[in-house]
């Protein structure tokens, strides 16, 4: 039973029983066998008859069907080879057409069928010669058996290499899928941890102020609604990655958050009860989207951890723009933490790992550790490529100034 599992190189893109490559192989095999037999008959003092030459070419032409009927082609080559031996008896030989036919069987069939084909090909290659099956003694049969063994071994080696290459491609694809899943998991963790924590605190604040300060309760509920809407939108953007190609997009997705959105999450942190300061140093300039998203997620995760682990602590967010990098620092005093020592362990979870991975992907560095006097500090420095000046920009500025 044919498996055809190892013949991707032969069958890729084929639409008919044979291809141009098959035709080239058949012609080359016929020409090589014709030259070999001509030289052999000349060496032994004879000439190659027209009948033998025609049989050699017909034997080679059967290779056109080797991909669809490998065993039948091998049988045809052996039968035509016997007729050639009757027309032009030579010393033991294993023709190129027979080699290709046996190689194809070894590439496409199971080991039992291949062993049987090789065992039959060794003696049948000399069929038609006087004294068959040992027209030239045991050494002739041994020569044919060696040729068949080499052919089968080469085919099996090729199949093994192809299986290893396919397994390697599958492994690389699995790794890529796993990496993409980890990335989505990090994004979902950031979104869920931040927004759900904010919504929980907003709901608690609204409940506490409902009877005494309805306006504060209303603001908390508005923030709660906005946080829920934002969480759903960001989660849907990420989950759309998993649904890509299933259905057309009717509206362009909202842009990923960046450094310009820091004011929003700092405001949410303040409304949630965390007194938060925000400082920007250096000339503000646009950041690449990936860098801006990394800065946003670092601040988001750090403030979420402050609310979760430090109680009613005070936090300070500092964003520093430098010539070729951007720095972001989130520091809290941990005043509301019941026991400061366990905080580093509490913060060494998936969120901190995600921050490290994000910064590493951007080629930056991140520090996250408890402070000696209490509190926690997260600081990152991320390189930002300096955009090259446009050609002629300097000349234009000089003309403007002189004009």
C-alpha cells in the first residue's frame, strides 16, 4: 500500500500523473543507460543493437509514471531489462532506470514491500542472460544486491531527514503559537488586573458614600462604568487576534494605549483612593507605539499592585524623556501595607514577569524591589531610536530664519 508520505519534493504542486521534472529524469536516465550500454558493448568487442537501444529508452520512459504506480514501474523496468539482456548480453549491470524505480518504491512504500522489491531486483536485473540467476557467478549477484542496498538505504535516509525537518517545522510552529498565547495572556492579565481592581474599589467607594455624599458616589459609578467599558474594548481587541480571518472587521480597532493615556489611569488610581502624583521630566515627544504601550502597561501594573498590596499608600509616577531613551518610575511608600516584608514576594507574580518580558523585548532594563524604608519601586529605562533628520530640513530652517 502506498503511503506517499515522504515524497513532498516529488509531488508538490503536481496536477497530472507526471511533471516536467519526471520527463527530465526519464530522458536523463535513458540517455545515461544508452551511453553506458554502448561503452560496455564496445569494451567487450560488440555493438549495441537498435532493438536493445529502443528497449532501453522504453524502459526509461516508464519512469514517467513512477509517482503514481511505483511498483508497476519497477516491474516494467525489470521486464524490459530482461529483454535488453537477451538483445545485448553484458557483464552484470544495474541500470540507472532500475535504480530510480527502486528508489521511488523505497521512498513511497512500507519497509516490508521495499525489502521484497530489493530482494527481487537483485537477481532479476540479470534475467535473460545465459546461466541466470548466476550468469557471472556469485559476485555478479552480490554486485546487484549491493547496488539495491545502497539505493534503498539512500531512500530511507532521505525519508528520515524529511521527517525530521517536518517535525522541526511543527515544533517551531508550536513554539510560535505558545509564545503568542503567552503574549495574549500577559495582555489579558494587565487589562483584567487593572480594570477589575479599579471597578472593585469604585463599587466599594460608591457603596460607602451613597448615603453621605451622593455626588462622590455618582462619580465613582461613572468611573466604574468607564472602566468596565474600557476593559471590554481592550479585551475584545486582544481576543480578535484569536478570531482573525473568521469574519470581516466592520470598524477599525481602537489604537493601543500609550504614554499619552497615563493621565487616565492615574486619575482612576486617585479616584480609587490611591493618592498619586505624576511628574514628567524632559521635552515630551511621541514614542513608538510598542514603547508607549510598554510604558503604559508598566504604570498600569505597578499602580494596580499598589492598590492590591499596599493599602492606602501614596504613589508617585515619574516619566522622563531623554535624548535616546525614556524612563518610567512608579514608587509608593507602602504606608497602608499591614506587613511590608512580604511585599516583594507578593509582587513577584505573573504581572512582574510580564513587565520584565515587555521591557526586555524593547531592549531595556527594569528594576523592581522593596525600598528600605518601606514601599516598593518599579523603574524601567527603554531605548528610543532618535529619528534621523529629513534631508534638507536644516537648510529649510536656515532659510526661514534668514527670510
